[in-house]
C-alpha cells in the first residue's frame, strides 16, 4: 500500500503516528505530492493524506486510514471509539480548522485562535476527568487518542493554546506527545518549525466553511448535567433514606498502626525535606500537603492508613551550614528539625510520625541493605579523582572549592558551576583552586569509591539468580506500572532513564556527616545521600514501631503511595527499588508514585537566596489562616503541569470560591435552620426535582471518590465547589425565605429545601475534611453532625441530619481578603526578605552577620537620611490624596530603603504593620 | 428526516423489536441514545453501528479490515460532507464524486451491502429528484 502525503498537511500527523504505533512503517510506501494534486480519481477536490490499498481502493479519510492501521494490528472497533471519531469529524475538525486558519494563515494570536476551539478542548478535558481514565476510550492508549492527538498537536504543541485549567487534557496530551510514534510523526510533519510548518499547505486550502458562522463560539461549555435514569434516582433516594444507619462501624484507632490482613493497608510517605532549608510553598504542596490530603481521605475511607515523613539530615549541605553557624552538624539538625516540625504542625499536616534520618536505625538498616548488595555482588569499587585539602585533611565537596573558571577566567567560579558564564565545571578542572574554608590550595588525589552496579552483566556471575539489577527494575516496573496510579510525569521520567540505559551509581562520599560505610578501607567515608535518604522511610518507620517490617517487608498486603516533586522521581522509582530488589529481602516497593510539577511564585521562581516567595515559617505571620493557604495551594496544585502562586489570584479564589460560593451556601443552609425552624432540622418531603438534585449530588460525590482514588487532588476539589454551586442554585430557585411566610404547602416546601440544603452542607463538611480540616471541624461543630458521620465518607449521599436534629450556633466561615492587605503582602514577599527570616530564625550567625555588617557608619547615616526623606514624600502624597498607584510606588521605595538600612545596621527588619490600622 | 426518525427506521430494517427512545442535543440536534447498561451514546453513525451490533448483524459493518475502514469512511462522509454541506455547489460535488466512485461498484464497499449504503441512502434521499427515487 502507498500513502500519499503533502508537505505541511496536518492530516499526516495522526496517520503517521497510527502507522508507527500499529502498523510498522516498513511495509508502507510514502509518496509526497503537491497540495493541489488530485490523488483520488473519483474526488473533485484534492485531498491528502490518502492511502491507496493493495486492492486499488482508496482511503481518503484521515480517521479511516488510522482505523485501518489499527484494524490490521488486531484492534477491534468499539462504540466509544466510534463516538470519539464521529465527534472529531463533526465537531472538532470544523473548530480546529478555523483556529489553525486564524493562527497560521491570518497570523492571529491569543483568544482569536483559542476561542473557536475552547469548547471542544473543554469537552475533551471534562470527559477525561469525568471518567477518570487516562485515555479517551479506556485504560490504554488507542485509536481515538491517536486521531485526536494528531488533530490537536499542531495547535497544542504551543503551550499558550493549552488552557491551564484543563489539567486532564494537559496530562493526556503530554503522555501521548511523549510516545515514540507520536514524537516521530511530529518531527516528520512539523520539522521543528512548530505550527508554521503547516503554512505552505493551509495557504492553498479554501477558507474553512466553519469560519462563516455557527461553530465559532466563545461560550464556555454549559454545566453539563448528566441525564439521569430512573434507576439511578431510585438507588440514590434509597441510600439517602437509610441515613446514618448505613454507615459502617468506626474502626478503632490503633497505636501503632500496623497492616491488617484482609484490609486495605495504605502506607503513605512524602519526600523527606532537606533539613537545613526552610521549606517554601512549592515544597509544601509538592510533598507533605498533597500526601496529607490523600492520608486524610484514606482515613475517611476507613482504610488502614499510616502516613510518615521526616527530615533528611545527612550530607554536605548540613556540614556547610554547621560550619557557617558555628555549630556541630547534629546541633544544626536538631535546630532545623524543630523548625520543620513546627511549620507542618501549623499547616495541620496529619503525620502519624514525623521522624529524622540521623538515628541508629538508619545506620542499621542502610548497612544491612548494603551488606546484602555486597554479598550478592552488586557493589563495585572504582577510583575517582577529587580535590583534597591537605590542611583541612579532607576531600572537598564541590561547594567547598573556589577557583578560576577554565572557560571564561572568572575568578570566583564554584566547584560545580561558573556563576559568570554558567558552564558546568568539573572541580578538578578549576584553575588556582582554593579550599573555601582555609583558603589553601587543594591537590588532586584519587579516592576509592563504591558503586551500585546497575547494569551488572549476567555472565560475570555464576549464580543463576544474579541477573542484572537494571533488568530486575525493568521487570518490576513492567509489572507495576500498568493499572497503577503513577503520574504521567513519573512514568515519563522513568521511561527516559531506562531508555538511556542505567549506569553504575556512586554510593559513597568523602564526608564525615553520614551513615558510615561498613567496609575495610572505607572507614573515613559515608554513604551518599541518595543511596540512604530513601532508606530513611524505613528507619523512620522503625523509630515509630519496632514492627516496621510488617509495613516494609510486606509487598502483598501493603499499598505504598509515595508523594514528591518530579525531581525526586529517579531516586524513588529506580534507585531505591534497585537497592531493595538487589538486597532480596522482600521489600515493599512503591505501588503509586505521585509526582507534582513545580510551583512558581508569581512570575518567577521561589528563591531562597533572593528572598523571593513565601516560605513555610512566614505563612503564619501573614494573618491568613492555615486552611486558606491549604485551599489555595491545593486549588493550584501543579498537577500535570507547572502552576504559579499568585497573591491576586489567591484573593480572588478566597473571595469568590470560598466566601461567595462554599461559605455562603453552608452559612445560609445553617442560618435557615436556626432562623426559620428554631435550630431543628425540618421535615423533608422530597419532590421529583429534589430527588434529581440528590442524585446529581450523589454522582458528583462518586466522581470525587473516583478522582481521589486516583490521587487527582486538585480535580477532586472542584467536585466540592460544584456541589456547593448546585446547593446555592437550589436555594436561589426555591426561595425558602419567601415560602416560609406563605401558606401550609409553602412552609412545608421551605422546610424540605432547608433540610436538604443543610444535609448537603453536612456532606460538604466531610468532603472538605482532607482539604480544610479546621473549617471542616468548624462546620461539623456548627451543625452538630453526629460523630460517625464526621469520620466516614460513604460513596452515597446520606441523610445525616434527620428531621428533628438540633444544630448548634451558625456563624460565617470565611473572611474577605482585601486588596490593600494582599498588595502589602505581595510587596513584602517580593524579594530581599531573606535576611529578615534568617535573622529571626537563626539569630544571624557570625559568618552571615560579618557579610552583612560591612556597611560603615557613614553609609548607615546616609540611608537613615534617605529613609526620612522618602517617608516625608509618602506622607505628603497621602495628605494630598494622590493616586493610589503613585503612593504604592513611593511606599515600595520607602520599604526598600528601610530594608537596606536594617541590613546595614544588621538588625532584623520590622514587619510592616501599616495596614493593620484599618 | 430527523436523526431520531432515521434511527427508528434503521431499527425496523434491522429487525430490532424494542424501540429505543432518542433525545437530541444542541443546535444540530445530534441524536443521543441512553443505553441500559452503560453510558449514553452520541452521534448518528455511532448509534447506528451500535444498533447493528445489537441486532447481531456485524457483517453490515464490513468483514475485512479494509471493508471495515471503508464503511467507516463513508459513514464519516455522510455526517461531514452530506449533512455538513454548505451550499448547492457542495451537494453537486458530493453527487458527482459519488457517481464516479460507484461507476464500477454495486455497493460502497464493492459487492457487499453495508450500513454505509443504508445511511448514505437516507442522507441523500432528500437531494435526489423524485423521478429517481423508486
């Protein structure tokens, strides 16, 4: 068969991808024709791509060609795929060809291009998230995915046309784009020129007819309410009526929590934060907070749950910090461990245990795993050239060396990278190297190190079982990944590591602060953190209970969920599993690896050194409650793609979603009970409309469960907001405040509406518990929700507040965030606050203090004068009632000057209290 | 002919006794079928293929990979080109192309009657002058 294509014809994308995916391109002849050439004899208008079959017949529909390739590979047709392809042909293509025409031929941008397709994109996103399937027609990628991916790729490969809020679409698109057949098709068709590669073809095409009218619509997709079957309604109503009685008994609290045979045993870890850094918001959402939501959810499901974390304390960075602050490494760890623990406590993180890695258990378990690897021949020795300072009598880690950059001649290049030219440097290549501690010149010495032999060749071993570690890891991954909930980015990272081949990994370092290596000749070395940090989970569990092996050597009974940011994926997905598989001790390996993307701060990155962004310890000084922080961070959780923290957006989400939507609904529901019914839940006589609402809420609740079971934390939060929106609408339409003044029937109706509404509020309080535990408890106290209903979230919407139930005192849940409050916070965290924080937390170590107090008295004098001057300018402007922006700009200058002054004087900066007067 | 009526007609010709109810969605009145044991199905050709399977007449969807692809190609043609035509000229082109395609064929797949013939017939019905409609 022969495929006819044309340069820049978008249809080639799905066709080539499908050919690569299903057919094996070898048997396929490809001819390139001009865009106006008529290949198919019976068609008046030119059409490519076209597949000429061996029978002589032609396939001129892109989808039909793709379908044919899939059919040849043994795939069978199904309704859902048919539906997607029909939708693609009738809805997506007209919209898409309009968008591409605007973009490529007319050179339009932004909303002009996105407008026509937004609705179609939303439809795909909703379908993906509603069904909670990674792919359009099921658990594996298939025809529908390839056809839609190919259609969308030219537009969506430019991230600005992939709306941020469409998370499900985003991860679907990313997953497909990373697959080899798709990648190759994209390279062939777009030739790395992006969408412009389509120009020569699209220019020759007639203007798409869809441009003329009907399909070009900016309307957002209306809240699509599923059509309900009688049966669904009957089931939902029956469940509702059973009420509290249908709740299972509460499982008793155990201490310690241990796996129970026959139960769902969920072990949750979040990446161990490095001890000497105060975590910023991105660290918090990436690990501990995400894992906390899942742990709380898991407990609401009555799953047997253990959630652990702790500080990662060994390594060079701790040694450096200790030297800077004039403390011992242990003292540094003790100090910062407390800072970490306090921050997480403030954020209400529900660890069962928050431990640390510098414990005897860590040494014992790490050395045991090492001995087993050594005994099985998985460790090899090699020599590494390193700089050694003879004066300090130690090998120098990269960050302890400075010298002249071998590339650009910059004088203060670091041992790993030059700050001036940005090039990566191998420390031994530095010219005139200096030990940063004693300033003497180090010498190049070779040092013996141990390596984990990942690609160990099987023939070198005589023992049959001893096949290479890399093969074991791959085999394990092949078994684990399908059907698991590993996030798409984690799968992608793991796949590319495997594709590039696993190399031997050095597992030792010339340091003192670490787990000692139990081998002759290695007495002055320790294990490299990435070998033993992940073992920290085991040792932390061992410090929690001496029966830790019931969790960690029990792969059959334990479901291990590990949460982290994506940079940690290789250590959890390959390195630790290699050690554990090589140790052959039946270790529990990660079942679901949940990795987030990165959270940015406003338009840039969080930066410790520039003091940009909000760090864990500062969040509590803002006066904004922990639950609001949790809500907003979870709302923007970088799930599937990077996201950014924005103060303005936080204000907006707080005021719209929390205050006006959720808070308003719950408060009104409770107030109606108090005001109209004396605090007692009224009788409810459900009409068919009420039953339908009840069923919609049941379905949304089930959707929430599906999402959280797949750890789609951000998406599940939307279900909560959707339910409260339904609730608000319900109250608005039925107007109980009017009906209560009417006749008997009206009053009864007011009662039913109020009763159903307050039960929805009760349901929301439980669904909210993983996200906002304090608010959840407040609602439950206000409604006097019976204890079992507070701790269990069933899959059906139950009547948990039956008629006659007395509620407590209702009061508003949320506070409005004001513009000026947010502006001043934005100002405060926009840079340069680092010193403030360090000064407060670390009481300025001798070294940093020395660095900061170089300012002489004249400079301090000059700054003081400037501060006074600027202060007068601001006061004058305020007195004149000048333009707000102008004042803000001058205030910013003033704050900046004050900050400089504080730094020069070596004093902690006063926090701005100016706005509190209001 | 409205899509729902067309599908009801198809049910009859397939010998399906229990008639389904169809709702219509959106501006273009796309038919929706609520199935008993699964999610709803949307779209004329999707539902038609579903009915064919329900009637155990899968052969109407084609027997070989090639036939199956050809059937789906013409079903797509029906909903995009025939239903989606924007002018008289468009329809003229459609009729001309089909005529030239069918010159050496009995049915759209060659010699086997399939769902593509049924739906294309339904779709073209309104454009064919009465004298031909026997």
